[in-house]
C-alpha cells in the first residue's frame, strides 16, 4: 500500500526498505535446490490463462477467460489502464552514458530508492537466470531473445484490508490482481525508460507484455 510505504520510509530515513527485509536470511542461492542447467525454459503460450484462451480447457473457459476481468467495473477500469502500457516497455538507450559511479552497491540503492519513489512496496534486484526467460511470446509466437544480466523485481500490496473483507463473491478479486498489475506496470515502464535515458538497455515486463516468468525471480531477489 503506497501510503503506508511512504509513511514508513518518511519516519525511518536511515533504512532503505520500508519493511524489515533486513531480518530475512540472505544466502547466495535459494535454499530450494535448483539445477540451473536442467531447468527448461517455458513457452508463454503454455501458461494456464493462455491455454484457456486457446480453448484447451473447453469452450466455457475459453469464453469466460476473455470477460472475467472486464465484466466487473473496477477490474475492467484497471485492465483498460494497464492495456495502455503494452507498447511502452522498450526503446533505444541514450547515445551517451551518464557519468555514474562504478559502484554496484550505490547504483542498486539508487535504483531501489527510485522504485520506492514511484510507489513500489518492496523492491529486489537479482541476476536474471536464463530459465526465467520465456521461449516464445503468447501474442504472436515470436522467439524471445533477451540477454539482460539483471532483473529488478517490484511487489505491490493488494491491500490486506480488502482481502480480509472480501467474501469471494463481491467483484473484487480480479480488481486486487489488477491494482498490482497496473501499478507495477507503470513503475516498471517508468523505471526502464529512466535507465535507458541514462544510456543503458532496459525493458519493462508486466502483465500485458511479459518476456520473463516473474515468479522465478522473487526467490532470488
């Protein structure tokens, strides 16, 4: 929740993160064993929602997957807003690189501070494992070629108060998802554009235009 996040940062200026992430145990590798060379990349067309759109689960789900978000007023509005972010994920870096310090710690802190300024709730930076990159896109089936070394993971709170107050039948579930999708999409696009203006390549990934499997990043960030 951005208001809470801003409040917590304002009254604890010595800390970078608004939440006590420093208490989390830090390890070089996730404690779940991952055999990097054996993990296969996946095709975005084979995800659950996209298989439903393709009709793999029958005509009823194929019909409903196209309307279960826009049929509700709030989620429909948020979905409409996130659709505006589809074509602004990438671009050419500036021709001249900005005179930045050659200090990974300082630059990581700077990027995280900017992400919090843009109203992220939690931010992490990690290496981008090859298996976290899709093989093909859903929209056109094109092969994905992405060789970025690092990833910036952005988390947006879906509002615990709303979750606790929901009955599951009150038109709010998809809205909670899309408040995170639309907000993180805005932040990701702005952050990527900023990095490109500094002279470095960067691409945003959000619910409307993915090239990476976000779930595979969070354990490493």
